[in-house]
């Protein structure tokens, strides 16, 4: 769990600390800290003072970087500072951080204006970057931007625990039952589930950008729902329906007829945020979910995956779809270590 506030201090604020011959950097943890310190220096950003203690590998790396880069520094933008802060947070807690795909550009791509859980407007002092799957590290496909309040409430809870809180009739840990349902569905996206179980889940929150979806039926559910967010959805859904097995087409049409009125009821002048909320709320209605589940159970995971692939090929997907092999879906997530970085000594 990460909480970020104001941007880090720039080069204009410096701390001159002398170090007597730093201890040799031996462990992978120390090596990562040294590399991180050099990256702070490369971007002209001063690490937080609490990490500038004597014999700190981060301090050693920062001083080495300043000696190398001097005044030749890369321009540190807001997302770069956030990226450095996220790496620092992960390193200080021994968490794995995959830094090949997880770049400042990636953080820019997953940025949102409103929390997907509480729907409140976010700012630098209120946003948080969270690992959706707690037993994995900081890696592309496992991160979502949300409010600090939602992040703190979610903590290390799994999908089942969040669903249990959603079933309560009153708020708990600062979130309403509806907000807890969104937490649960968010967690379900990166949780491998039996097709039958995934088919019975409402799309109470649309997946954040770049989040990896482990259950093909939820990918299809998202693709169909997002059709309603852009003009021409009726024609695209008709073409999508034609791709379905003939026996499943009537139930798909009944589902669309249940969801469409909720979209048509949204004022035409409503923005994308309001339309998104209306679609998510429509999924909490019993009729919509019942008709989706009836349709979805006529497919299996393999059929759902092929439908998503075919829709993307025919340009019927309102978003970019990238298929990942199961073996590479969690590459760099450090799931085998519970999301923690290795601490083996270097020789």
C-alpha cells in the first residue's frame, strides 16, 4: 500500500552530508538502493531526508550519481517524481519493483482524476497507488490509482474478504457496502476464478487502464459494457452478437435490452465520469446481472477469450486489447515470493 502526497523536493533543496568510506554494497537490497539513489541524482531530485542517513546505500548512490551527472540532469516531471517515490516506498519495505515496464510513462497511463472506489476527485495530497493483488509486487498490470482512504481500508484484504464487507448493511472501515463491492470486483480481476464464479460477478467497477484481467469472461463483460461509452454502440453490439453461438444470441440480446435503458437515462450532456458511474451502478441491478449470468454460462473461458480476440480483430473493442500468455501474465510480479524482493547476498 502506497500513500503519496506532494511532489518530492527538487535540486534546489540539498543536503550536504559527508560519509566516511561507505560499507561495501553486497546484498541485492543494498544494490537496488544504490541504483535508486543514482536515479534520484540523475533527475536532480533529493531523496527524503530520512533516507539520507550515514552508510545508507541510497545515500551512497545519490552522492555517486551527483558526482557523475553534475549539472547534467534529466528533467524531473511530476510522474517521474511519483515513480521515484513509489520505487523508494517499495525498496524501504523490501517489496519487489519491476522497473522494465513500470516506468513514469506507465504511471501517466494509469492516472485517473477520480477514485474508482469512492468516486471522489483526486489530488496530489489524496491519491494513492496501490497493488491490487497483495501477494504480488509493484509491477505493470497490478497497479491502480485510488484515494488514500480507499487504499487504507482495502489494506491486504482479498476479494472474498472485501465481498464479506460488501454484504454488511452499514459502512465499515470508512467504506460503504457499495464501495466495498467495488474493492472486491477490482481484486477479482487479478484473481483466477472458475468460469462459473466469474460469470456471477457484477461489473460494479470498470477495470482501470492497463490492469490485467485474469478471467476471460470478465474481459468480455468489460468489452461489452464499454461499448455503451461511445457513439455507435448499438451497431457494434449487433456485430458482436453475430459472433456468438446461435443458442446464446437470444440471451445476449435480453442482457443488452436490460442494460441499455440505464445508459439511455443518462443525460446527453453528462461527462465520461458520470456515464462510467451509471454503467457501474446498472450492474448492481438484479435483472442486469441475472441476464448476464444466464448468457455467460452458455460459454466457457476458452470461448470467451476467443470472442474478445475476434472482437479486437474486427475493431469492435472500444479499447486496446493485448492478449498475454498465462506464463507471462505475472512475469515480474514476484508472486513466488509473495511480492517481496529477493535478499540474497551478491558474491
